[in-house]
């Protein structure tokens, strides 16, 4: 990926990702940041998928665009204490991989 002149969608940007977004802006990129409301974890990944689908037409019109999905290691090593959260993170990872090959 070229590091300048992109349109970048960053999902899951509520956890300290602001500095990363600022770095991309400083490199002359258009950055779209999507984050869930604090304390609203239920269906957060579904909203993330809806955000990607909603922004996709805009991204497809750009000369260069990228989607940066911030997820969790629980997508790969699930926890018995948060099975639904782990499963939705795995689903988000799978969705991202599918988009990559389209």
C-alpha cells in the first residue's frame, strides 16, 4: 500500500488508535474513523460490518483506498470467558480476508 494519497477506513478505532489516524492524516491521507460507543460491545462487530458496507461505494470511487480493521487476538485464540466476543472477532477477521480477495 502506498502510504500517501489514500482514503483509509479505520474500524474499531475507539481504543487508542487516534495517534495512528493522525499519522495517516499527516501523510496526506483521507481518514475515516469508526468507533463503537463506550460500553456498547453487543453487536459492535455487526455495526462494523455495516459501516464497511456503507462506506464501500465511497472507497471504490477513490484512486487508492484501504480498510484498516482493528480487532483482537481473541479472533485467533478464543476465550471461554467471552465466547460471543471471540466469535464476532473471528467473523470480522474472516470478512476482512474475503474482502481482500475480491
